[in-house]
C-alpha cells in the first residue's frame, strides 16, 4: 500500500510540475508565445514542425508546454517597434530549446546559461549589455551583433563555429581553446585585445574598425580571409599565414612596410591609407591591389605573371592607386596597364609605367577612361521613389539601364529626353543594391545605388 501511495504522489507531483504556469512579465513576449501555431513558425518541435505552445488554450504558458519547443522565433522587424520585446524572463523554462531567435527587439539583458541544449542563438539588433551564455557547450553559432555589449565571455564554448559580434563596444575577445571556430566578425567594436593565436580552425576573420595595436597570427594554419583595416597596428608578422591567406586587408593602419613574398594564394591585398613606401607583389598571386591615399608610397610592383582584369560595367577593378603624391613608378604584367585607366594613379604627374622581365620597359598609356564621377552625380542615395541623374557638363545620353546585383536587367530607357538632369521612377523596385549603366556619345559608365522601401 505504501509503494502504491508513493508512486501515486510522484505521478501527481510530475503532473503538477508540468502544469505549472510560467511567469512571463513582458506582455509582448507572452503574446508572441501564445500566438504560436502550426502554420506561423514561431515555435517548432524537435523534427522542425511548427507547433502551438498553448495546447490547453488557457492563455498561459506552462512548463510542460515549454518543454515541447525545440526552436523559438520571437524576432521582430527592426522598423517596427510596436510589438518589441524588452524582457525574455521565462525563457529559462524552455529547457529543450536548440535554436533561439530574438533579433530586432529591445532586450537589455539575456541569461541563457541553463539552456544547455542551445546550438544557435540569434539575438542581434537589441540593446543587450549583459549576455550570459556560460556553459553552453553545444552552442555552434552566436549572432549578437548591433547591441551594447562591453564584454563577451565565450570561454569553454568548445563547439562554437560561428561568432558574429560586430557593432558592440567589446574591448577584449579571447577565442583561445575554441578549436572548432571558423568564422568571426568582430568589427566595429573597441577591441584592444584579441586573442586568436593557435586557434587552428579559424578560416575567416573580420576585425576592422577597432583599437588594436597588434595581432598575433601564430598557428592560424587555415586562415584564408583577414580584414584588420582601421586599427592602430604599426607592424604585423604575416609569415604564419603566408601559404594559406587569399584575402588580406590592412588598410587604415600606420603600417610602414608589408611583405607578401611567396604569398602564392593571395589574390586581394588592401593597403589604403598606410605609411608604406613601397609595395611589391611580384612574388605573390595578387590580382587585386587597392593602395590609395598613401603619402609615402613611391613604387608599386604587381608584375607577378598572374593576369588581372577589370570590369567597369560591374564596378570591379583590379587596381586602385588614387592620391599617391610621391609615386614615381608602377610595374605591371604586359597588358595590365589597361587596368590603370580606371584609377587616378598619376596624381603627382611623375609616374612612369614599366613592364618586362626586369621592369625596365616603359609603357605608353592610353587616354583616361570615361569615369561616371567625372560627368554625373546620382542622388538621392539611398533612393526611395525617384533617382536623379545630374550631368556636370553637356553630354548626349543615348540610353540607360538598371541592373540588379546579379547582373539582370530590371529597367531600360532608350533615347531619353535628357537635359541637365533626369528623374527616374524607381518606386517599383524592391529594396536592395542596383547598378545603373549609362551609354553616351563619349562612352559608357556604371554606378551603384541603393533602393529603400
């Protein structure tokens, strides 16, 4: 009899626990949970099917109901603040949660450390200043960009593969011991310390627009993309990544020298606004070199027997060598001098172009290319309903066409009645990035613009 009574009490206790109502102070959060249905994707079960959380229709969320949720999406559009969530109190009861998306709300503090099954967290575009993810050993991706974080502790998150924490105010980021992490975006913070040495899994890093004085790249044997532009770095040892890196941007740093010898996989090198006096890519795979606004730069060598091409119609350029007051020489592969037509390389008036095995053959340059900015102004950018083309001097426009970002023609006008300016109706275009290509009696040219709703 005692045994029967024990099991009866245990069953009643379990029943009572699962029926316990969860306290959810934020009305918007509670309403979103109550709105979950089998068709709207707010909540999903372990096999990815949309589910209703409030099964018993009592307008409350109970512990047992919360346990049925494996994926939860309570995100809101960033341009709609009416139904924003300010507090996720109550989320701690969703113990089987693997994916959480609360993007675009007004949350200031988020404590998830007891949700140990979490694999993906999307909490970007909030006002989060405190994020507790300690102990989430199953976490694979964390997207906490555009918040108010001053610190971020990811120690022990050994399964983390992707970290996007850009546009916060983080000063220190330590990735040591995270042997599965591949992709890190931590740009636009206040980083002074960034510990990534010997994190061998790292593949892509963007840490531009921070306050780094140095960066240790030791042991990064899989790193192929690195953007450290706009920091305070004066020197950098690139040898640890010489055999693997294919994209490197060191622009806007007070670096006085750069050595990319034997960087055979390197295709893009960004060195705008530095203090270098020479750039030699002759023993590298570089096909794109951007090194404008360097006050000390006197020589550039991109003769590396690797072909470089420009496509001005798609605004793709091999070289950008603008505003180099001390530049006197550029050495290119035969035929690559055509790429220089799209950049103001000779702002000093003293530049000589060379080619040949020893960079001793002088190249005679053709006339400058037909540049959009020399003849036209495009406004407003971004455009909403109309896009205006303003001509800086008399010119005969024969036609223009608008392309989307994959090169598909969206809109064309032939023989427009064009005077000094022309307004184009873009109200029917979807929001996004576009190109406008203009054909005139002096040549053709292309520019980008952004369309907003």
